[in-house]
């Protein structure tokens, strides 16, 4: 017996529907595919690249994102914060 393989919709429509629903839900899962964190200062979810801990030597108190670290280390004259 030989099965003809066709598009996913013609083989099992319920599987195709389930796959579409599952991938739609993934949009709301920030950080699932890429490691991320929430910046303590600006409260934005960012990738971990460039982050620095609030208290040096421990991540217990959270992290600052790369853009906030840049503002903290190199303040602009007049300062926005």
C-alpha cells in the first residue's frame, strides 16, 4: 500500500490547524527563542547582549540593558533622567 503525500492540508486538516494555532501563540512568548530579560531602569524586555547587573557581582537585583548602561556610564550634558 502506498500513501500519496500532498500538502499538509490535504493529509490532515486538523494537524494543519493545530500547527497554525500553536505558531500564532508563539508571538506572545517574548524570550522563548532568544534569551531575554527586563531592564530594571527602562522596564523594557531586551536581549541579554550588553546587559550589566545593577549590583556588581550578583544578578539578584536585576540588570540594566545596554542602552541604559551607556546612559549611566556616559551621561549627556543636561541629562534626560
